[in-house]
């Protein structure tokens, strides 16, 4: 075995430049795969974190049916029952109770529809980053204040400190109406929110809709995005499924999940393309090497080398080329991904589109060492598979003809 | 005692164009253990074809070759490889050593194929290198050795498997006459010392003169019965 490794290794060294080109092509392919995957993972992670961090939270708990048919009638009537279950679940870092209802907002000059959200300011800031998106003024802190989206403010022709009136139907069916003073304008970059969201305190919303302590939902922030599914399942186990629905961000925003699945499928497609390039590179090197070494293989066969030993030797060559390429590619991929994971990739020229998808204009690749192991294994297996044909050709040589050349 | 018995073998090569060439036309030959036999004849007389058939590298079109009791024509390819590995040593005109390996590794190669322990293979290879007068050159890449030295390494490699017969196809063709004579002397010594049968194909007079038995081949037939 050792002698075959020696011959394989020395053949690689003998054809130094060709081997370097092959190793480089494998390395660049692997590094590209590593980097693209890290970039996509980073972008997806940011997208989910920004989306969940902006408004939805990682998990939401509603009364059964609220997600499909939201409204005050689907309010949670026993918030204490839910908070009791949340206290029992581990891995939760923050919880914010909310009231949500569609309302009509009027200014002196105009009126428009919006989603009014009542939040406890102290708890909400730990679940979402809405407060960080106040571009002028400040977040709500008292019951007479309201924050509205900047586009909505423009359409109502109002600004900071102006009064607006909110009109809606209360829980008991009566007409609810209250005036609030604008304390801040929201600028999230997501047009949907900037033109259709208004925020008051939870108590103000409770009074407006005559809810007597009922809430529309609890938004939950998990310790990390990766733990969301586990925590969701844990909360589900503690609550009556006939009364409550516990939704992770994947269920809250299926379109976001689909987008991420598309990204994964895209990176898998790239993997396929890169594997084909890698396979072609190795195949070319091995076939060229075999054409040059026909006589050598003929001598080996004449001396009594078994065909499977020839196959083994060519397999070892391919394995060495593959391993060297993967090592080089790993260094390059981890290096570049690691650098940009710290410094970020500034894509501000695509800022508008990226904001719309909640990605943000600076992408920080996320390095997961699981994928390089999987990709490395696939590249290695590919390099072994493509060595089968050249090895088979070498092993099937007729020694007399091969020696004769 | 007969080591190789060849009875009525013919070999016809058929080119892709359909042209048939009769390389051997009814050869009968018995090679005994310990023979130092030279098969001589002009180019195209069938010397190399005969040597390839004896060495189980090729099979006859008709007739039988019994090598140490094994019928080469009726033996599967994999077993022929085994036969070559254990019973036949080859010395080629162009040396045909592995340039990626050192002299000692070239000799060890055969023993590795025979699954001998590495320590034993190294010990035997060193002894063989010393026997062919190249103990100082063991760690050199073979392409840095002279033609005569490379052919000595080839002889040592051929001996490494402990063969019954060494087949040498024009072994002196690329050597000057003095080096050729020294090489043949060395082979003769080994022939006597180890009782290994040597069969040469040659048209070199030095080789023919040193041979203990001479077979003349012309147009695929043995001339001297």
C-alpha cells in the first residue's frame, strides 16, 4: 500500500504544474462554495433576525384562529394562563404582550387605514427593534402618545407633536375613538410598515378597545434563532391546542421561509455546477497522466501488479489531489468568509431592495462548519468517482501493447 | 528437468485493417531448469513474441505452453498475473524501471506485490543491490543512473521475486560492448549461483557467445531443431 502511495504522490509531484492547476481548481471551487454558502446563510440569518426583530418576534402566541382571521374577538382572554406557560419554557429571553387591530386614523386634513398596535414599551424593546427605527421623535412612553409610519404621516400631512384621531370598533361593539399626539415617526425601510403601522401603549389600546386586560398576542424572543423550533414545541406542550396557536417565525411568515428554501436550493444548484467543474478538472488531469504513463502501467501489469492495485494507485492520486484541493479551498473559504463575517460586505448600492427583504445593506457571512464537512465529503467522493474511468482504462491495458507504446 | 514445454505454438496477429501476420509458425521448444538460453534471430523473426508467450504476457493462437506444469493458454488473466509475479522476472531492452522510485524502491516493488513484510523486502533489496554492485546507489532516483547501472537494477528487480526464470528481451541493445559483456557475466554468475533459468532474445553476438544454449529463429520458425 505504502509503495502505491509513494508512486501516486511522486507522480503528482512529477507533474507539478498540472497538479497545482488541478488542486487550485478544486480549491477555488470548494472555497467558492464555502463562501457562497456562508454569504447566503448570513443573508438569510440577517433577513430572519431583522424581520423577527423588527415586528414579529421569533414566536407568537394567539387565541386559536387569530392568524387566519385576526380581530379583537380572537383576543386572548386569560393572558395569565399564557404567561404561566411562558415562564415554564426555557430559552426565552423576552416576552411582549400586544393588542392589534385595524383602525381608521384621521388628521385635520386627511384619513387612512392602519394597523394599531398596543405595546408595553418596556417589554417591547426587548423583543423587537421598532424603537430603533424612530427616525424623528421618540418611541411611545405614555398613554396619550402615538408613533406612526413616516409614509402614513406624509399621507396624513402630520408631523411630530401633531394630534391625530383613531377610530375603531371596540371589543364590546361600541365605537371607539381617541386622540393621540404623535411622538415619533417610524422609518423601517419596509414600505408595508411605514405606510400602515401605528403604535400606542398597551394600556392606551386596552382603554380604546375596552379590552379589560385581554391581549391579541404575545410576541416572544428566543435566546437564538436556532432554538426557536424547540421552544415553540415546548410552549405548545404547555398550552391547550384547542384554545391557543403557538407559531414560530416560519409559520408567521411562510413567504420568508420559502425565500430561504429557495436560497438553499440555489446553493445546492451551485454545488452541482462547481462539482461538475471539479470533476472535469480531475478527470482531465488523470486522463492526461494515464496517457503519458501507458508504458509504466504496462510494465506494472507485466511485473504482476494486479488490476485492482492499479485502480487503487490512481484512486490514491485522485484522493491526494482532492484532499489538497479541499484543504486549500477550506483555508481560502474560511479565510474570506471569516474576514467578511467580521467586516461585512457592503451592498449599500442595492440598499432599497435589500431593505425590502429585511436583509440590510451590510451582509455578514455566517460560517457553519457543518456545510464544509458535507461539501468536502461530496467533493472527495466526486474526485474518487471520476477516477474510476481513468483507473479502469489503465487497468484494462494490454501489457504487451502498452510496453511497446 | 523441463521447466517450460512449448508444443506446436503459432501466433497470428490481426491488424485493425484485417492484415494477418504470422509471428510464430509451429514452435516446439523445451527449456530446462538452469538453462542460460539465447533466442537469436533477425528483427521480425518472432523472438519477442515468443518471449512474451513464455512470460505469460501473451497467449498463443494455437498450441500449448506448459510453464512449470501450468497451461498458460488455459489460465485466467488474474492467475497469469500471479504466475508472472511469483515465477517470472523480466529485464527489458529499455530498462523500464519506475522513474518515480529510487533504485532500492524499484527492487522492493516486486516484494511489496508479493506482500512480503517491509523490513524483509528492504533487507532483500539491499542484498540484491550489493550483489549487482550498486549498494552505493540505492537511494538514487533510477533516471540518474547510467544505462548499465539501470540494467543492473532491472536484473536485481527481476531476481527480487525469487523467479524460476528471467526473461531478458534484448538486454544489451542499449549498452556499449564492455558494459554489455559485464552484464551478461553477472547474469551468468547469478544463473549458476541461484540456479535461475535465463532466456534472452537477442541479436547481440556477446550474448550468443555466452549462452549455454542457442535457439535460432527465423520467420517464426526455429532453424536449429
